């Protein structure tokens, strides 16, 4: 079975055709439970997200700030496994028909087996993977299997990336490019800043792929700001925090649905 890279491309192209950025949400699998995490993704789609990244919880994250680390810890203590991540992708995709990616560090895939992981992700209806810590020069095996199974390979670029490095990264990627808006870890910020706009400009000079911005976006106003120069707006910690702060699961679902609706207005310039 082939993965859903085309569905991802179509979602990004569809948003562009509407004259707006795509809204991309992130939520970890297994948080607050496996079933609860699946329902949260459905709620985010229901609120207006175009694409969802499912986080594969990891005990030693390098990109994730304290909010997502807390959620990952809850998921790992709950015994989440890669099979649960695949189930999350499958059920969320089947229920919504929308593109669902996995965001994961390389070590779990390496231990699980690249061929096994890509085959199972494609079979689950996944659109691809975001791989924040896989160096492009070490990615040939992954890319070979991802391409074979119809999966996008999304690499992360940062404000520190030199132009030559951007060219190398974007040439190897597919689906879209994840532009980290600042140097640091995930988390909400008061301002996304000019660094992100400059990075998007430099990245777009190297590729036809959509460039989507993450790290720091938490409000509709920030989403509207980033939507002014990026093809997609990625929001993670703000969704996770809504669930962490909710008194119960039902309230958490309503909170993430409402946040998605608010952010969707932001990317549409409808504030």
C-alpha cells in the first residue's frame, strides 16, 4: 500500500489556492491516552486544522520544550508503543480523510527498522515523516524506503542554516520544509520574530516545496502574522497545553477544537 504524500501535497496546494496558509497541528500519540490522543486529533481537524503531525513520544527529545516533554512523559508512562502511533495515524486518517504525518527522532526508527517503519506507516495511511535530527547526508536509506512507500520526508531548517546547507536540505526533502522560527526548543513565545521571515525567504529561494513555520506560534494573531509569509503555520505546544490544563478529557477536546478554530481564522485573515 502506498502512503499519502499526494494527500499532503493536495492539502497544501488547496490552502494556497484559497489564498491562505495551511494550519498544521501537532499532538503526541498516547497523550493523554492512546484513545484520548486519537480523539484529540479528530477534534483539531474538526476545528479547522488542515494537517496533523503525530508525535512519537521519546525519552530524550532535542527539539521539544517542557510542555511537549511533559506530554511525552505521560504517554511513555502509559506504555505507548510504535504500534499505538501507527494506530493513531490510521484511525485519525480514516476518520477525517486528512493528511497525517509522524514527527519522530531517528533512534526509534533505527531500532524498529526503516523498511518495517515505512511499510507500516504507509499501510496506516500516513503521509510521511518529519525527522528533526536525521542529517541529510545520512538519510539515503530512509529516503529510498519513504519514496518507495509514497511517504514525504520533511527536514527541518533553522535560522543558523547557511544558504548552501538550505539548498542541500531542500533538495533531499519532499512534502514541505519545516522552518524552525528560532534557535531553541518548542514552546509558546510572545513573538515569532523576524528571523522566521528571513529563513522562509532564504529557503524559498532554494526550492519549490512549501515552507511551513513552527516553534513559538500559539495565538490566532501570531498565526496570522506567520501566514503572511509562510505556506503553513505549525502549532504544537499550545494544543498540548490546552489538554494539560483541562480538568477532564472532554474539556480538553473542546479546548483544542476551539483553539484550532481560532487559529484557522488567523491563517485565513479572518480575525
